[in-house]
């Protein structure tokens, strides 16, 4: 039971006013909820934004539960370091308690033995009028791979109302406002512009109740299916981050239910005297106005990490939510003045923060202190104008417009675009366009800018990899996410491939492989071209088998050629962009690849020996006259004794394009032959070039007559 605060109901001229007394709640005083469920899922009824990830692949299940109980409102006025007190007036029994019933969505290992014992409980965000777990969508895969249990908590009226609109049969009896009895509107009806009642006044206790249920402090079913958590991290993004900051400042000192806080993209002030550990992550969207270390210090319990060039909504979260938000609500389409969403994937820093908070809260080393943004005096500052939109200092930017300082991803140290945290709604577009100011932007560099920075795709990938590999040492991303960054970079499709490399010899018979480094993006085709090496622009497309970044060429024409390659990639359509095809410039050329399938000229034979040039032939005589002989010159070469035959190789043939062949293989020239055998001897020889192409046969006939 809570200790009752001393509160007074002041009724003056019909005005209801609340003042909080001085008593505080007992240590560890969080509402005890009743837990029911899991809520059945069917073809016509499923949890709002239920995941489209194949959870079974990770050994996970998703279950939705209802929690109900009684909750207090709080007086959260006063400075950040002033603990709130429950308001103990009104309610069904005029004790300050109001009934609530809400939902929690649990994604956990199906086998409790696979759980790491850590729970991330997210206060769902309602800025977009829906109940959204934005930090979950930042990078759910990290939690799934490491055995975390995730719990999404619906704590606010807008979230409940959106659930009822989505499926009233499933969510119709949910309430986080005491079934409409929690005061709303101005505290003083005569002063509509004065202090307002907090319509979500129960949200702090609702969230504490959800965490209590997760920790086993509820009644009814166990929402974690046998997992006994030893640590709970409260997580909130943007608007819900602000609510969670108030929970940290005002309510957690009473509830004592949370071990650590992961706060993303909100600048709410935090008290510095609490033991609960906090890592806050801010992007350029929030840091366009300087947040000094004096106002936002790093303390023994708080770390503030600022990410350069990041946007309030990261592209990775947009990609992860697209399918389920389109399924359950509306397609997330926008029309902004600049192309929306920074490509700086700061949820990887969120992963590091989660890992760091676990170790820190369990008594391990404190996380690294991050560098802050670098600011300069605003040349357009006007002291006579209001500070809104008129900052005295602005972020310092490099020659590309990229903000300096803070945590620097390879997207800003090895840039291919101007990523920043600013944008604005364009003309027309869906209602979501009103949020363009939170989306940041990414303006691709021109080819001229890219070529000034990088020789080719390989040069970019090598520089990116070096920058990514250096990040974990600074303490702001995990080594496993370095590989994911590098994998993402390899899909960059705007830089020309590297010069093709020959797999084998530059002199060949026309069958060879060429490899290169080029984009690994899906729906990419590479075009390989050939031209003569003697110059000119007579490029023709090569018919070859290309798999990935390798071309297998067969039957290439004879001659000496050069080759080059380029890529064409279909960039698929998204909710914020139409499909397009990007074609890079051609790579540098590999030259002097000689294709030769022709052998050298037939070898020359030189014969040395004692030749018989004449033979005696009987002269036919009649009348019994004496036989007479005459000398007749032999038509064939005949030798009277040993003969030596020496062969000489002849040069390689000229190829069809006029270039020389690969050259004679001198060792193929036959050795000296010595012929001693009487009679006819036939010698057949040929030479070859350096590729083994054979010459025509040289036939030599030797006749010896002794």
C-alpha cells in the first residue's frame, strides 16, 4: 500500500486545484498489476504492429498480455531533481487511485534457458498517433541474437485510442485514464491558457506496473513464460523518451523498479543524483542547438552520446517498420523539401548502449564519454529576436556541409552523401509529411564529388572498412555491428567498379576470367566491353557469363585487346522514392590481353650430307655392241652416307588485328637429327608458340644409298 500524501482539494469559485503534500511513497512502491493472457491471435485478430520477423528462426515467440490495476497521478512540477509525490485525491474512492487496463507485447526466447535474463521494456511512442515501439524497430535483430526479452508497453491515451481504432473487439476495454475520469484540460477553467492537467497522468504508474509484472510482481499469469529477469532497462524514444525522463527524475525514486534507462532522441533534463544508469543518444536533429556539458553533463550515472549527422528517425528504423505499419495503419509516405532520412545508422550505437548499460548496472566499467558536437557562433544570430529558430551557436560543418564533432560513423568520415538532421515538409504529401523536420535528409554527392574522393568502388570500400573497423575502439558500437556496416556499404551502387583483373595469363587462347570489385547491391548487372589495345573508341559489349563480380569469357577473338566494366543497378521503390536505375561510369581499362590461337610458321630444315647428284644409267645398244653408261642427274636428293638435319624455328604469325602473336616457343624447335640408316627416312616436325599453338608440319625425306 502507498502512504497517503497530505493533499487538499481546493474549491475556489468553482475551480478545482491540487496541491501535493510532503509525504513520500514507501521504498519500491510500484503498482501491483493483474496479468491476463496471452491474448489469442487469429486470422482476424493480431497484436497491433505484431512483428513480421520470423521469430522462430531466432527461437523466439511473441505474446500479448493485458495488465490491469490502480494507478496514481503525480505532481511532476518543480525542478528535475525534485521527486514527485502521488496525488491522492479524486478517483473512485477519492484516494487518488484510478483504474487502468492496458497491453504489453512480449517478445522472448521460447525456451527460458535461452534467455540472457535482461529485459528491455519500451515505453511506446505516440507522436505519429499510433502505439509504436520505435527503439525496437531501430534494430530488433541485436536483441534477438543475444537472448534479450523485449516488452512493449502501451502507457498513454493516444496509444490506447489507436489500438481501439485498429481492433475494438480486441482492445475495446483498455483504458489508461480511469475510463475517462482522470481530469483533463486546464487546471483552472477560467484560465484555458494556464496550467493544464496531464491527460496521461497515470502513464508513470502504468509503466511501473508493467515493469513490476515483468519482474514477477504481478498477479495472474507470468508474462515471461518462466524467464526470471535479473535486470530491466527502460527504453523510450523521442516523445516517450521525454516521459521516461520524467519517470527517471520524478517517479523511479519512489518505484525503484528499473535498473537502467536507454533514452533516445530527447533532450529532457536529467537529475544527476540518482544511482540508476542512463545512456542518452542524441542525433543532429536534436543537437542543432548546442547542449553544453554544463547543462547535460556526463556523471557517474549518466552518459550523453551525440551522433553526428544522424536524424531523429533513422533509415534503419524506417525500413524495419515499413511492412507492419503499412499492414496495420498507413504507408509511411512523406513529401519533404530534401530527400528524407539520414543514412547514419545510429541504432548500432543504441545496441552498444544496451550492452554497456547491462555491464554498468551490474557493477562493471562505465561506458566511454563521447565527444560532443562542435559549435561556432551563428553569423545570423540576432539578439533582438526570440531564441526559437535563432540560435546563438550553430554546428560547425566541413566543406561538404557535414557536422563536425560527436560520434562519427563512416557515413560522415568516408561520405558519399550529405547526411544531416534537418528537413522540412514539402508541398502536398501525406499527413506524415508534417514530421519531415524529424526525418533529416540524405543528399547524394554528384559523380564529380565522388570521383574527387574515391578512385573507384574498391577505394571507397577499403576506406569505409578502415573507418568502420576503428569504431569499436572508441566504445560506441559493437564489433558485430562493424560487419553489418561494411555489408551495407558494399551495396553502394554509384561508384564505378575497379579495373578488371585477369585470372590467369595475359596471353591466352581466348578462354579466361576477369574479376573486379563492384557493388553487391541486388538487381545489379555488369556490362563488360572490349576494344583493341592500339587505341580508339571501338568498344563493343562482350558476350560472357557474368556471376557476381566475375566474367568467364570463351572464344574471344584473336588479337590484343583491352577491357572495361560498369554496373547498372535497379534501386527499388520505397514509400519515399520511386524505383530508378543507376549506371556508373566505366572502370579503368585492363590492356594488352593477347588472344592467340594460331601457331607459328612451319619450321625451316637445313640438310647437310654427301649428296649423290648423278647416277649411271645404261644406254641401250643394239647389235651386240658393248654396254655403255651415261651420268643422269638425280631428281631427288640422295645421300651416300650420314646425313645431319638441322631445324630452325620461324617467327609467330601476325594476328588478325595486326598485332604480333605470343611468340615462338624456342624449346619446341626440334633438335639436330643424324640419319645413318640406308634407304628412305621420313621426318615430320613442327614447332609451337608459347601457348602451345602448333605450326604446320614440316616434312623432310632423307634417302641414303651407299
